[in-house]
C-alpha cells in the first residue's frame, strides 16, 4: 500500500492538472449523489424489526393507528363553564379544518379530527345491529328470549315501550323501539356489558363531546396523514397548531389548549436532537480547530484538516445513496461522532508532516499505521451491519464509508496540498505534550496504587448496586413543556391507578387475524383468572370469526320455530 501511495504521489506531482481535475471531479460527483439521498426521520428505526410469516421484516407497532393519535386538550380555567369549553373546542377545530382545507391536497397534514360524536352514529349502529343481530349473540341469549315470549312479559314491555317513546330519548331514537318491541335491547346491554367494563375509560360524554370525569377538560383526537414515527413530516402540523393555540389563548384566556401524543413527542425529539447536534458539534469543532491552530501556527492547516473530513462525509452519503437510496437523519446525527475518528487520521498525517517537513517521507512512515487503523475501525463499525436495528445498520455503513473516504483523501490528495516552505510549528506546545508522554507513569508506584484503589472502589460500588440502568423507554428522549403538561394533566384527570397495555394480533388476511385475536382473548382471560390482569376490553365480542357467525346464524334460524314466531306475532 505504501508503494501505491508513493506512485500516486509522484504521478500527481508531475501532473498537477490531473490531480486538481480528479479531486474536483470526486468532490462534485460525491456531492451530487449525496444531495440526491432521501433523509427520513422515522424513529421506528430505533427499534429492531420483527419478521412476518412471509419472511418480510416489519415492525408491528408501525401498523397500529392508535399510536398516531394526538390528544388535544381544552382545559377550563377560572371557573370556565362546560358550554364555553365546548364552544372554544368547536371554534378551534373549525379554524384548524379551514386552514387545512386551504392547503394544496399534496400538502395536507390531517387525516381526521375526532372531537364529538356525529348525530348519525347511534342510528347507524341501530341499523347495523338490527341487520346483523344473530351474528353477535351466543346461545345463552335464547334462554332470555324464551322468557320474553309470554303474554305477561309482552304486556309489561308494551307499557315500557310507550313510556320510552314519550321520553326525550325515545323521541330522538323511536326506530330502536319500533324494531325491538320485545325489549331485546336490555338483554343485549347486559351481554355487551363486559365490553365497556373492561375498557377502563376515564371519559364521559357531554353534548356529544368527550370530557374527563370532573368536566373541566374537553378532549379531541387528531390523526395526521403521516406515520407518528416519521417526525420529518410533523413540523408543519405542529407549527400550525402552535400558531393556532397562541391566537386562541389571546382571545380565550380562560381555556388553556395543549396537546401530547407520539407524533408530538417525535417532532419535539427530532427538533431537539437537531439543535443539540448543531450546537455540540459546532462548539467541539471550534475548540478543536482553535487548539490545532495554536499548536500548528499555520492558518492553512484548518482547510487541510477539514477537506478530507468533508470529502469523507460526502463519500459516505453518496455510498448510502447507491446502497439504499435513503438514510435516517437520526443515524446521520449519531454519525457525527465519526468526525472525531476521521479527524484523527488527518491529524496523523499533518502532525507527522509538521515534524518531518517532507510529504514523501510522511507517506513512507504513515501509510501502514494509518491503513491498519482504518481497517480495524471500519471492521468495528461494519459489525453493526449484522444487528437487527435499522438505524444502527445505517450508522455502521455510513461511518465505514466516511472513514474510508477520509483516509483515501488523506493518503492520495492531502500530500499534494502540503507546502514545506510554509511549514511552521509551535515547538513550545508540542514540547509540553512530549514531556507528558515521556513521563514514566509505570514507575510511579504511588500513582499506580491510587489508580488501583480507585478501580477497586468503583468496581465495588458498581456490584453493590450503586449504578442503575434506566430501562424506561419513556425517558429515552426529550420532553417538551407543552407535551409534558398536557400528558400530566390528562393522566391526573383520568388516573385510576391501573396501567394499560396494548395487544394486537396479525395475519395474512383479516379472518386469520381475527382467529389469532380469539386466541389472544383466551390468553388474557386466563391471565385475568390468575389475577395477573385486572380487566381487558373484550373487543373479541365485536370481531367474530366467520365460522362462528355462520354457526350463530344457523342457531338463530333453528330457534325461531313456527310456534315461537306465532307467539311473537300474536
């Protein structure tokens, strides 16, 4: 490798035009393809991918729409009435929808805002249940129907029906009583009671709006068009929300509007990561460059130090473009730590050049150690390619390519930019470093004893439980003030002391997923009997497998004999 670098060095020395044209061409080519790469901000890349039955890798969490919801809260302050809270909620949502409608169809951000129950919800539910009733009742229901097919029950039920028709509820939904003169609705409510009891809901309905139990907070649910984990597309939505909240806070100071949810947390996390990276990298880079400038005493050292690293970054991004076509922005942020490693290889060349003053001698002395260091470092980062987390795989590939590009530029092009006539060095600064390096630490027994004692003490406290690792994923990211306040407010208003977990079943078809869901319900039922689960929402009562539906419909037809039909009609 040393001979190859020397041949390239001599060739470029005698063909300066080729050197400059090839260098510029490499920069332009890598820069062009690096600019074509699609940078995504999907925080799903942080999690390992699970494998589906068909062999494809897909994280089940990414398909669950419940995580895409954003909770929009309207908190009444200073004794604000429920009516005023509802009025503010309606005005805010209407204004938000108007702004959304004014946008181009390709730029719209909201899929839906669910803030009140539609008037047609209950009639539609009544129509659906009336048309599909046999599929949702089990065999125990027929014993209750038998008790209703008596003259005494029918007489009592007719009186009840008349009273309900004359009530406000009956005047709103008379069709429910018309299609159910026997009073099956009461038995249905009893049968479906577990569905509502296990939900653990902390909400109540007032004028079609969702309120917490003490009626001080109205809740709306926003569904974005994009995935909650894709934080890059959330910027416009939450900027619009923040602008809207500021405007309504000025006109309605007695109603505080806030929001939280996975999309909001992802947006603020991504924004904070970008800000932190810019600040920390800029600060660290300035400090490093100032230190190097102080030691080397050459202003042209700074561009010589930055050019190889810049080329390495462009080379890494261009390589990712050809390999994947897209790159996680979070991985690029983590990849910023590679700058320190990349700087070290350039410093190997420049520092040795400061002492030797001859680019050719620098290559003879440094090609082998730099190449060995490059190979071992690339090998370490390439190990991340075999992990199951896509973000770490992206980081490993990008880091390896960046270090490869930086090292190649440092060995082939950097020597051509070195000018021995302008070579200066701060001998006082380097002499201090040399004195520190020359100190015989291995012969200082008190120092060794202190280090051994510190090592033993630290090890003792670690194994005695002095160090704890935070396993809570909620503490992984940054929490914005508005989302923390909103989340704590809703938790305080609806807290029941129970923790909720979400379970899902999947399948290649909907029917297969429903069958798997039935098995999941059986497992949850067993856990509840063992006392490990307090309650769960029995949504399996709504999602009934087709074979079970057919069996129930057959039982319904068999139940209604001519005798029973005659009793119900007469």
